[in-house]
C-alpha cells in the first residue's frame, strides 16, 4: 500500500545533507514522498558548530520525525557571560537547550532517513540549477567573508555554567558539554592575518588575540578529541544572496550570528515550514512555483525579526563601546537577557 502511495507522488531532491536537508528528508519520507539527498561530504564528520541547540520546540522535532535523535542530548540550563575571564552576567534558559555533537547527530539523522527509505548519495556535489522538486539546503555559501569559525572537543576544561560565553575584542567563544564527557569549544572571530598559528593552534591563538589568555592557556592544557578540530572561513552572516529560481532553506537562505545558538533550530524550523507545501506539490495538488512562494514567505515572516535583532546585537558585541555598555548594564544588573532571548527566538 505504502509503495503504491509513493508511486503516485513526485520525487523531491535535496541538495545538502546537513540539518535542514536531513530533517526535511525525514518529514517527507514520513508522508510517503520519495526523496533523494545529495551530500557533498560523508558521515560522520566533525563540523564547526557550537552544538548548542536552543529555541526549537519538541513539537517541531516531532513533526519532522527526529525527536528520538536528540532524546539523550545533554540538557543545558545555566549560562555565564564572561569578559576577559571575568563573569559579568549569569542567567538561565527557561527551556533547556540541547547539547549533542554534529558528529553524532548528523550520522544519526542519516541512518534514520535511510531507514525511512530515502536515497542518500554521499560524496556527491549538486549544482545550483533550478529544477522542479529541487530543494537547496547546501549551507553556507563561500564568499569573501571576514569571519573564521573554529571548533574542537576537549576534556578537562572546568566550567561554572552549562554554557559559558567568552567575549573578546575580535569575536567570542562558547563552551558547552556534548556527549561522552567532551566539551565543545567553538568561536567566531574576525579573520586576522596577524594570527600566524596553524591547524588546531588557531583556536587558542584567536582566543588569546581577543584577550582571553586564561581560557587559551586552559585549552592548551586539555585533552583534545582526535580529529575534532574544524575550521571554516569566508562566509557572510545574515540573509544570503538569492539563487534565482532555487528554493533555499537553512544556512543557504540566511545565517543568524552564532552567539544566538539558534542556527540549528532555524534549519529545523525552515524544514518544518516546507513540509506541507512540498507534500502538496508531490501529490500534484500545487504548482512548484506556488509551493516555493508559500515556503519563502513563511520563512521570511518567521525569521525576519530575529535576524534583525541578532544582527544588531552582534554588532554591539564586536564593538568596544558596545561591549563596555553591556558590561556597565550587567554590573548594574540591568541587562535584559530574557527579553533579548525572546527577540532572537
Ligand atoms: C562558529 C559557528 C558556531 C555555531 N554554533 C551554533 C550553535 O551553537 N547552535 C546552533 O544552533 N547553531 C550554531 N551554528 C550554526 C549552525 O551550525 C548552522 O546554522 C546549521 O548547521 C545550518 O544547517 P544547514 O543544514 O542549513 O547547513 P549545514 O549543516 O552546513 O549543511 C549543509 C550541507 O550541505 C553540504 N553541501 C554543501 N555544498 C553542497 C553541494 N553543492 N551539493 C551537495 N551538498 C553540499 C555540506 O557538506 C553540508 O553537509 C554555528 C555556526 C558557526 C559558523
């Protein structure tokens, strides 16, 4: 019966098997839509990401059919904000955030989606040529960006809160536990040609360059998880340049500044917005362009405010005047953390 239903539906091809692509593939397979995922890389692999999932509801994960993939993730509630190693603000997340490595999560989702009957072709690079049924979830687009993202898993780093954010002169880094006793250390920094370190030494070097000397030294004394160091450079934050005629979701559509810990949630939410229109197209009930327009509109509406607010806060965080204002507000206990969190969710 299921096969017969599938035979009636048109196929969706998803270019990019990251979180947006795999969660969409899961949701579509659960609704009997034939799916092929084209992924340039392989699984499992370490990726640049703070691996701190905040702002997605259990309902969204259920609709996507991926709740079980994060059911054993670490639950994070406490937060500390640090400047030069000194805590200036402590707070909490009313709804716990999830801590799970991309090494584990992406591979779990791949297995789950394959089990649901999707075809997954790894080491396959798709081309952005518009076609009916093609969804572009291929992530950040390489460009002349000014950022470098660095991440590693370490053991032996002591933490006061579940999530520690360490601000610096040229960027910031977060610390949060993932599975098996590993701590994710991940930072976003302004590219600086005067930093001459190579490979994994880049992470402590960029931390020290921004004034976080203690953290840099503590990091160097840690046990580092083999092969976990990853780096990415050359990308732009915010709304991505449009690819005419293509339906883009996740980072391919817009990249929220990483301090929000909301990028992965946005990838899931974008996939959720796409479910019903894509199922209608697959069943022949909706024209492709109608489906694309409906999804694009829904995503813009959902993400517009948080992108705008996050962009403004990001500029404040990377500006010396903005940082000292935040410090003064924090010491006067006037930092409106909870309202700001609501605005970027
Ligand atoms: C420094 C940093 C820290 C971050 N920290 C956090 C955090 O703590 N919490 C959070 O929620 N978010 C965080 N993010 C953001 C988060 O990682 C992304 O928003 C999320 O991964 C987006 O998912 P995606 O599926 O759109 O893209 P991706 O997960 O990047 O997936 C895209 C996939 O497409 C594949 N691909 C690329 N080109 C092609 C092609 N031509 N054909 C086929 N496949 C292709 C790639 O190999 C990749 O697997 C962080 C980002 C950075 C840079």
